[in-house]
């Protein structure tokens, strides 16, 4: 509910702080007293139109702060948390407009966009009146309200699950079709590439092997000479070491430990020299046995490198490319079957969704009939016995279906016989619109999560018993939610739980708007003024007493 409103330098209001309480509150005052300015300031704080003309003359900026205390389970709390705004028991909407027209907005002192402020305001406050275009006047809210009225929650949950399955199946089908189409577009290229690489038959690591062989072949003659020279030197070293060993073997018994260690060292060197000689001989034999010609090795190496340049990859990646293209050709051959299976699954999921959507449509149409009957039953006491109300359905194309169903829903009215049905805001006049909204709100009381409502001009053009009927419905509605009413009807004012009087004062400092919370005596005098006009008479006061007594209206 709305708990407080603080206005600073807005139009004729320099400073105003108001406290609002639960149930039914009325705002009264003479015509032109400033009630519309008060409502405009509240609408501005909740995301309504901003204009530099709102700033009080002679000041640099104006500001309005609206404080709400919604229920602990109100869905707005989760929505704000998703935006990183953690709120407590109260939610504070604050908005500022400068004299140059620039505006800023905050929710609980966190700067926010105007769109987020408006969405937040729409969740907290519904304004019904000639200038209002929020709450139930927004067709975007009508489908959810009809579903709440028809108690379609379980069916909606089933539909949401079916839609998710259908969407997943369609996404898989779309991905497979796109992949198959791409593969078919390049099928000819793929077959050509696979044929070319299959003929080439690249092997992993082949480039390194060929490069080493090429290097060896390029220096084959020089290498052979060096190997021969190395083998001769190694053989000479072996012969010399063998001679040295024979000498040391004869000296071992005479030379003692030192000669023995020298002999062991020569033995080790003789072994190493022999291994070197064998290794050089083996290398020489391999060189003689290598049948590759330099031309053949270079031809293969250059063919691999040409292919790598053509296919824009490293030579070492050519085997992987060949396998990938072969796999894609295999997918192409089996892809059509996979696409057909996916299409069958998507069609099955779509049919399941369509069946549930049709069930929901039938349930909605049945609920729409009940809702229209209930709303029209409320209209005759509000002097709208010739008016009609209906719920219109707009079927959506399958491509527009979503988790909420296969149609849009609109509330429409016709205020006179022969008049076509049309949107609430366009067909009904100010007073009719407020009374239509009142009838609708009474019927759906408890279903709409908006905790606070404002009715402006709900009593326009009515009086007597009709005004009393309006007041009785407002009072019934206030048992479910906070209701604030701007009224000129004493019958409505007398039924309120709380009474605020708006007045315009003119003095040397200028024109200002003031708001006074009325006690019982002041309230009696205000209702008498509303009954009598300019001059309050004792008869008017007696009539006010009659309206305020339990017998004069609904029991409080």
C-alpha cells in the first residue's frame, strides 16, 4: 500500500508531506483546489510523464517521493532483486525534474531508468480516471487477469512445459537443417578436397621426416667422404689404443696400482673408439642403402606444403582435415534421415503444445463469459445499465505462439446500444471509465497483485443512490486493497475510513495547495459543505450526520 507522499516544488505545491493508511481514503475539496495536481505528482513519482512545466515557478527543480509497503510476497521484490536492488519492508520511489526538463529517478536511493520506475509504479499503483492509462487500461495485463479469474494456473504450467519442449525441438531441427544445408552447399567441394587429400595420403609427422631426409640427401657426397675419413681415423685410434694396451699390460705387474688404473682407462677408451668406428660404418651403410633421390623427396615435401597452403593449414594438420571432411560427407549422407527424425519430434511437440493451447483457449472463453456476466451485473447500480462488457480474443499466428498461449486478450466495452465495442480508454468517458474500472476491480478483487488503487471522477455525473452504490463498491474493494478516491460525492466521502481535504490558499507569498487530514468534526463540516455548497446550513449538517451514521451507509 501507499504509505507516504512527499512533494517538493511541484506546480503550486512548495512542500507537502502526506501519510496514507489502509482501506478507503477520500480526497475532497472545491473544484480547482488542486486535487489533480496531487494525483499528477504521485503519477510522476511512479514513472508518469515528465515535463519541465512541473517545476514550481522560481525554483530550480522539483521532487516527489512515494513510499509503498507492499506485501512480503509481492512479485516486485524479486524483479527488483534481479536488477540488484534489495528492498526492505518499504519501497521508495523518488523522482526529480529540473527546470530544463531533465529528470532522474531512484528506487530505494539506487539510480534507475524511467522505464524501470514506470514498471515498478505499475506493479504498486493502479490509477483509474479520465487521464489515466495504467493498470487495467493496459491490454498487456488482460490475459493474465483473465487467467487468474479462470484459475488457469495448472494448465498454464503444463503449457509452459510443452512450449519449452517444442522450442527445444524446433531449435534442434533448425540447427540440423542449417548444418545439412551448409554441407550440401559445399558437398562438391568436400568431395574434391577429400579426393585430393586421399590421393596425397599425408601422414602425421611426415613433414619433419622428409625435411631431415632432404637435408641429408642434399649433402650426401660430402657426408660420405666425411664418414669414410671418420672411419679411417677411428680405425687408427683403435689400433693405437690396442698397442698402448699391450704395452701397459706388460708394465702392470711392475708399475703397481697407478699403471693398473691407466690400463683400465685405456680399456674404456678402446671400447668407446670401437663403438664410434661401428656407428660410422653403420651410417655409411645406411647412406649407401638410401634409395631415395633428392628429387623424389623434394617432390613429396613440396606437394604436402602446396596442399597446406591451398587448404590454409599447417602440413601437420592435413590428416585431421582429411578425417574432418570425410566425417562431414558421412554426416551429409545420414543427415537427411536425422533431419527427418528431428522434424517428426518437433511436429509431435508442436501438436502437444497446440492441443494444450486449444484447451486453454476454451477455458479462457468460458472464463471470459463468466467475467463479462459478473462485470455487467455490477453496472446497473452504477447507472450504466445499458453498457456492455466483453473479452475479445485475437488469434495469433503459430509463429507468434508463446508459453502463454495462442491468442491475445482485450477487455472491451460498449456504453450505448448500437455502439460498437472498443478499448476501455477510447470508448468510455471519464466518469464511465472510472465506474467500469470499479465494476471490474470489484469482480477481480484479490486477483490483481497491485496493492493500491486510485479512482478519479468515479462519481462524475451521478448522485444520490448511484453515488451510494459507487461508495458501497469502493468500500467492498477496500477490504482487499488500499483504495484512494477523489470525489465530490458526499455519499462516497461518508463511507471512507480516512478523509483528506485539499485546498488552495492565496496570500502575499503566492498561491499554494494544502492538504489537511480531517478529524470527525472537520469531516462532518466538509461533508455538509459538499451537500450544501457555499453556505453550510444546519440542515446540511444534519444530512451529513445522517450519512455518517451507521444507518446512513455501510457499517464501518
